[in-house]
């Protein structure tokens, strides 16, 4: 019996479940098992579990009669008084069931039922702990690293989570005991076995870090309009202030650069460009290409979100960036496809035509037929001729087939 209660305590600790909750689940499982062995006593079976006295017992509540019992639900008065001298006809008495005789299938059924209950408890606990934190930032403690697989095990409020290699900042080496911030990208398998997915590479981790460090964002004075990120290398973040007297960029940098320094430190030294957002696409694209100097930005198509940017020749490589990084981040930040051109064509020596004051963006010629009466009639006539030709061909084919 002691082994049962030792296992009970272990289950409580491993699953972070209250003793009372688990006991109720075990009682329910044992009742189901006993009812299979004693199907006619379904409503008369009782289970008693008392951890303080380490008592585990199961009973059938029998009715006391003065006749011969027809099943386990009845007991003769003479037999009843051997158990309880004060027993009376019409009353009830508890007959203890030998649990070991319930049978292997009943015991297996109880075990499976308890496992199922524990899974449901764990599912509810997991959702209760993390559902409200989905798409939020939490602080976790690194508990184990696996250099071979690259997986890092972290702990949050007694729950183990896994930070996979592709969700770790490139070049960052996390150490056991280290506290880091992660972003909960989502919870999968909510109806079965929930898995909390966490990341340190997601762009919204940067957004949440700025929300934490910049009070003006929490007060909704400053708004983060867009974020583009190449984790471990560089991030661009566009901010805007609702209050003209509040400098959005200055608020994010903070006194003596304290706020941006805190974010950079949390991101293992990742570079961050803070850009003033603009509702004017050309202005926003120009700012997004910082630190490069831009001479002119021409929006070539609002619908397709394309633009051409002209930069001084000595700024071309800076505007594009190492392996195109600066241009890619600017494109992701603004949502525009950016074509970067030098001020002077290296081959012809000619100045970029876009810099001319009289430059007009060429309009694309539509290939569609103009919707006027004359053209419409021509189209209809052509369609009629084709239909007649098709009809004649069908008739000829039909006649050939008959011959």
C-alpha cells in the first residue's frame, strides 16, 4: 500500500497536480474498473482513499435483509451483525472488495483512465499558463543545451520549453542558468497535446522589447508601424508619434541611449536602425534605406508597390548593403520593391533620367481592347464569323461520319 502512496506523491510532483485533484481522478478510474467486475452493483460501489492514514479501500454498499441474498447488493442480517453488531434490517453495511481480485483488464483500464486524466490536466494547465501569453514576450531560464542537435531547453514557471536551432539568434551561445527573453509565436495542438513554440529570431520580439523599454509606446503616444529583421545582424524599425511634440526616434533611443542599448544587449549586439515612419511612400522608402544617402525616390507603381531610388555613385554599395541586406530590409519594412540606381551611369556617363525635374513616370500601355462601340462591333463580327466557320466544320465532319 505504501508503494501506491509513494507513486501518488511522485505523480503529483511530476505533473504539478494537487493531491486532492489526483485522488478524485484515481477514485473515478477505480470506480470504472470495479463496475466492469461488478456490473450489477454500479451505483453501490464506494472508494475510500486517505493519504494521511495511507488507507486505500473499495466497498459495496449492501442492503441488510432477513432473507437469502440474491446478489452482492444484499446481505443477510446474521452476516451483517458479524461485521456490525448494531446492524438492522433495512439498513446498509459496507462490504470491502479485494482490489487485487478486480482482474488484470480492470487494472489496465484504470491505469489508462488515469493516464488520460493526467494528459487532460496537463493540457488545461499548459493552456491556462500560456494561452494569454501567446504572441507575447516572456523571460525564461536556460536549463540545458544540446550542442549536437542545437536545441536549447528552457524553463518557465516549472514548464520546460524548447528553443530550436532555427529559432536561436545566429552566433549566440546560451548558457545554463542564463535568463533570456523569448517570443511565443503560437501554441499548436490546443485540443490534444499543446506545444508552445518560442523564438528569439522573430521580428515581433524586437517590437515587444521596445514596448517594454519605451513607456511612450505603452501609453500609445509612440507607435511601432513596421519591423523588418535579419536576426543576429540588423533590424529596421519604423516608428511614429501621435503627439507632434514627442520625438518618436528620440523616445526609442532614450536618455544617453539607455533604451536602445537595453534592446541591443538583449539581442546579443544586433544592430538596430530606428526610422521615422511617413505616410508618403517615397519619403518612407528614402528613410528606410538609411544610412545611405538618397537623391530621389520615384514611385513607379502604387498598385504594384514598385519604386526606383537614385543614390550617389559612392553610396550605391551602402544602399544595397552587404549581400543586399540593407535593400532587403528596407523593402520588407516599406512593402515596396526597390530598384536602386546610381546617379551617373558608369558606362555612358549619363545622369539618371529620374533626376530631371521634368521626368514623368512612363505609363504602361494596356493590351486590352478599348471599350467603344466601333471596336465592340468589330469584336462581335469576328466572333460571329468564327462561330459560323465552326458550325460549317462541324456539319462537314458530321456528314463525313455518316458516309
